[in-house]
C-alpha cells in the first residue's frame, strides 16, 4: 500500500525538474492510479510502523533515482544515453550500500551458511550457482529494459508499468492462493486499470501532437527555403542587365573641376613663357 506513493514522488520530482509538463490531467491520472493501488492492497498485509517508514523512504529514494536517471539519459551532455553505459557508472554506487545493509542484517547467517556447506557435494553447489547466475541474468535484463523505457519514454511511464506488474502479482495471489477480494479491492483494481489506460491514451495523443508539429515545422522550413531560392533567381537577371552600365561607370574618368582648372593654368603659363622668349629673340 505504501509503495503506491512511488508514482506520486516521481511525478513531483518530474515536475520539479521540468521533465513533465504541468497538466491537471496528468495529476488526475497519477492520483487515480495511486489511490486505486492503495484501495486494491487495503488490508492485504498487517500494518507496521517501521515497515511503513522504510517503505515510504524507499518510495522517496526511488522517485529521486528514476527522475535523475531520466534527466541524465535524456537531457544531460554526459553522453550516457546507452543503458549499458548508465549501468556501468551507476551500479557500483548502488552495490556499496546494498552490501553494507546485507552484511549488517544477514552477515551472521551468511557466515554460518558458508561454514556448514558441504563443499564436496558438487551437484548442490552447481545447482545453487546456476540459480544465482540465472537470477543475475534476469536482473540484468530487467535493468536494461527499465533504462530503455526511461530513455525513450519517461520515469513516470516506468512507474506505471511497475504498478501494472504489482496488479498482476496480486491478481494471481487472489486467484491461486484463494485470497479474498473485497468490494473495495475490486474498485481499486478498476481505478488502477482505468488510470493506466488513460495514461496510455494521453501518451499516444501527446506523441501524435509532437509528430504533427514536427511535420508542420518541416513544411514551413521547406516553403521558406523554396521562396528564398526563387527570390535569388529573380534577382540574377537584374544584375546581368545592369552589368554593362556598371562597368562603364567604373571605367569612367572621375577627374574633378579643380584638376581641370590646374591643367588650364599650366597651359596658359606655358603660352606666356613662349611669347616672352620670342620677343627676346
């Protein structure tokens, strides 16, 4: 029941880091799914204060983790867009606290189990090792798929997928183990499924709108480039027609009136000097 708050924390951090657009429809879908999950799991387990606090802290940490993962893989310039690269840098930091908690709570049991293990029984050792390796492969594959979902959709979509997984798990428990489902649980199940379907419809509409906007933008860019090319072609003949007059203008003599006066003055002084020389002769 407390784990249903994870989707609320993810929505809050997504809005805080501007990974999701603010809309009342999105808030309504999240509240619908979280409330439905709380109603669906109501009285399915016993309540404990310590467990409630730990689950609430885990939901808060999960919200920060997946929101920051989406921020790094979609908007960061670090180049960590590949799930394997993200896991390479992220898993060691996740392993350190996990090992610390494991040693703190299970250290004595692990030590006792290692001491009493019959290492001569090769079949039992191989069976245990095979189970561990198979679990590790499944966990690795699941982690890769989760990072792919975050990369191409959002952390909120991943959280809603996790809610659907929990619904399937609880539904199988009701069907196979004979657990009783009350009317409140059934209403919560319907609310969860309805919220998930609304989220899928909203994602489809948003993606369709993005595709239409991109197509309109591309068409506008194409039309503008075509108009620019037509304008350039229409200007070329004008330049060709004026090229002759432009060359004549550049080759013209741009001597000023002052230069002409100076030349006339030089010619008159030359004539006077010639007349004086003739008189002397």
